[in-house]
C-alpha cells in the first residue's frame, strides 16, 4: 500500500486522485464555521485583512496559513504549535475513514461551482498531467515549503481544472447525486458565498471517480506556488511517502466554467505622474473622467485593439494603450508563440517594468500583486504609488499556452471562485 492508502498504480495514464482522512473543525468547538474560514493565503488583500480574520474567531485558519511572528522561522514554528494544540484540544478532528470530498460553492448571484477534493499524485510538468500556466517566485515557494515542513500538513487545497464530458461524465454524475444528500457541513461566508461539503467513502464511487480522472489532464487554475512547493517537498522525501501527494480541488469546467479575473499590480515608490512621464512617446495616454467601473469598461474596449493598461493612484484614471512597436521589438522575447508575446502581462513585465519603469518584479518592496481592483487603487492612493489595472485573459488562451508548455508571466490570471481555506485540511503524519 502507498502512503495515500490504496495500491500503487502500475500505469499512470492521467490524474491519480486518492482518498485521505480529512482534518476538519469540530462545529461544537468554534463560534461558527464561517468565522474560522479564510480566503487562500495570497488573497488576503485588505489592509486590515489579517486582523479582521484573526478577530473573527481565535481559531481562524489564517493563524495557520499566515502566522504572525517576528521571523520566518518563528512564524513556521508558531503555526506548527498552533496546529498541534488545536488537534489535541479537539478543535480540529480527523474524519473516521479516508474519503474524497465533494465541495460546492454558490455565489449570491446564483453562480454554482462543484468539484471534488482529494490527494493528487504530484507530477512534473514534463509528464503533461498537471499543466502550469504561470511562472513562480522562488522566495514564495521557499516560504510555503518551510510552512508545510513545519506543520507536516496541506493546509488548503489548490484549484485545478480539467475538461470532462460535462453533465454526462461519471464524476459529475456522482458529484451531483451527492449534492442532493444532506451535507457534512454548510456555511455562508461574509462575502455571501454558500459553501457545502460532503464526503465520498463508498468504494464503488471512489473507483468510478478515480477511473474517470485517470483519463484527464489538469490545468493549475490557482495555486502555482503551492504546486511547486508540493514538487519540491516530494523530491526531499523518498517515495513512497505522503509527500507524493498534495491537496487539490478538481473542477470540470465543461460542467462548471470558472470565472477568470485579472491580478493587478501595485508599484510602491513610483508616483503616478512619474510613471506617466516615462511613457511619453512610448504609449498613448488618455486621462479619463470616469468612475472605476467606467474606467474598467474603457480598458476592456481598448484591449480589443491591442495591449492596454489602466493607471491610477492620483485620484484619476489614465488609459495607456498603443505601445510603440519599436519598444516591443527591443524588449519582448521572440522565442515564444505569438499568443504569449502579445499578452498584456508579457508587455507589462518585459517592456514597462523591466525597461521603462525599472521596477524589479521579484521584490515585494517594489511591487505587490492584488486581486481586487478597488483595493489596488485605494492602496496606491494611500501610499503614493501607482496601481496598474489589468484586463483578464480568456481561459482558452491560458489552456492553449499551457498545453504548448509555455508559461505566462507570474500572476497573470485569477481563476475563481477559489476554495475557502479551513473547510478540510490534510495532515501528512
């Protein structure tokens, strides 16, 4: 038997998803399930976000995924100690038997997403089974690896998508049949999203799901750094071991299409006027008298004709488009497909950040990546920096580049809805 609790597969044709004993909050030991959940670690963007989540409940999962201490080592030790204490105290308890978990999210506007959570065998990009579409930042991978080593746990699932047969797929049939039964847990988070979770333990259902997924490949929708962390930690531990697997949520986008949003940039220490001055002769700049929604609509229209960005931070919005072809020829690498060379994120990083504004993209002191446009603008206005608002990339472009083995610039897309952290954890002890 392997560490995930089933016979070692002799032929790995596709995704290998395995049951695990989920570690979950005991609802009798916490104020409410909603109060102990959190967005994924990299989506806590409100200026008071950490304090807000920590204040919601003393057992909020953010104390594990984003522990606060004076040094990185102290943070990791604190998270490990907190996790052990919560298990000993019964705040977190393990389910009695291994299973897969059906997970549902229903947004206030009625949008519905369902998928299955399990422990997925970790593979390399060359295997062509789990396709990354973005580069990662080594220092973040190192930080996540230190945290996972210290806690010996996968604290939150990353989001993967695959293209199944929609409602006719065997996995989808099991998911939707399961969703008609009473859930293991249900809660509504403060953003109005309703979450429900069920466990699959029937051997026939588990075999059906595993056999179905064995014919598919997946795209990393959210969690590139955590997947890279899984790969790094797997390499440290002789196989077979629990580190051969990582916690994921798999969603069939033929049945439940994801929403693709942009991830915006906040440039610290670069005032908007300085950013605009540097663009003289290189881009067309138009100053908009508009609200944020109106400005984003103008950005969407401009991207139909080519690369465009929206700058903010000085109380106004500035639409930047029509890049100088000579600038692009000098700065954008030519050894990638045309679809990659013409991405807004490619032009932003290769031309603007590297050659026009001279902003190091790997330095948190110079650049931050924020999912919410309004939060990016507010932070830029507060700090005197420049918000660079982006238009989202279509999922088909992302998937096509990933299948070609071409990664996009880091933080190019934000797929959602993302799974809430804190509903089910996986320990590796």
